[in-house]
């Protein structure tokens, strides 16, 4: 590790400033925004609405600060473990914040105030993360499961997964309590 010069220290200070800056601006926006509930809404929803540009600017600025921090880390970590991938991953994290700041979030029911229920999703971000299942495969799954709607199919799958997890818990609990003397030889 080399001794950091003044420009390197400035780059490293960007990382120290970036995190608290994001938290302070986001909390200030969340606490002053009408209809925003921190227990229910994601912070990215603050990009929606008329003052969403403030949260977008916050995310872009923090992304730039993290990318500058990644440059500082790459200058300090010349050799050793993490010298290559730590700056790369930090830079990727900063880039993700910049992209998140450029895109706006879709409104959800109740936020921003006045949003109507069942409003169609039109943003690039929401389309990018949507899981697509072909219509043929979906109909086949619905026929095999003997369900009439997609929501019934999802509910059936969730119930099956919940039952599977419950049975694992029971098996693990009983595995700790069973002794070899308790097992009947006929069962083996």
C-alpha cells in the first residue's frame, strides 16, 4: 500500500461523503413528502412525481461520488487481495446508482397522492425486471394444477412452498430428538 497523495485523499473522501449524503437527503425527502410511508414504500419511489428530480439528482451525485471513491481505492490498493475486484465492484455499484437516478420509478397506489389503482406500468425499469413466461407454458401449468386464474396458480405454488418449508423445520426438529435405540429395526 502506498501513501495516499492529496488527490487520492480527495477521491477517498468522496466515499466517506457519499453514504451519509444519500441517507440525509433521502430521509429529508421521505419525511417531508406527502403520502410517503417508509414502512410501506421503497426510497426509489421518491423519484416519482413533481419533485422526483431531487431524488434523481441525489442518486446520480452519490453514484458519481462512489465511482470517484472506486478510483481512489484503486490507487491505494496496488497489490494484494481485492486490489483488482474491489475497485471494479465499487465502480459498478456507483454506476448502478447513476442508472437508478436516471430512471424514474412507477407510481404505486397511494403514492404520489392521487395515483389511481391498477395504473399500467410504463417505465423501462419495470419492464426490465418483469419475468416473462410464455402463454403456452402458463396455460399448461394452469391446466396441470387445475386452476382457473393466474393468481390461483401463484397462490397454489406459494402454499406448496410454505408446506415444504414447514416440513423441513419439522424434520430438522425431530432429527435432533430421535435416538438410535428408538428406531425400530423393521423400519430400516
